[in-house]
C-alpha cells in the first residue's frame, strides 16, 4: 500500500520553515528600521549642537549663553 505520511511530514516541515522565514524577515525589517531611525535622529540632534559650538569658538556668544542654549537643545 502507498504511504503518504512521509510526504505529510515533509510538507509540514516546509510550511513551518516558510513561516519562520517570513516572521524572521519581518522582525529583521522592524529592527533595521528602528535602528536606522535612531541614527537619523542622533544626526539631526548633533547638527544644532555643532553649530552652537562653532559660534562659541568664533566668539559670537559667551560662555553663559552657550551653556543656556546647550541646555535648551538637550531638553
């Protein structure tokens, strides 16, 4: 007699493998997008502080104003 139990087991394994790959891909995309977004926000936050440091170095603002504006930027 013909037995299909081997094919059923292989089929179940392949379906499970497929869904594991799909879930893994989705998780990877979410992790990558969160990581990329954090790096982008960090770069955006560094630009105003860099400009403030340059203004202080050129003498356009004094130490008190530099500290006040730096504190405002970090809030």
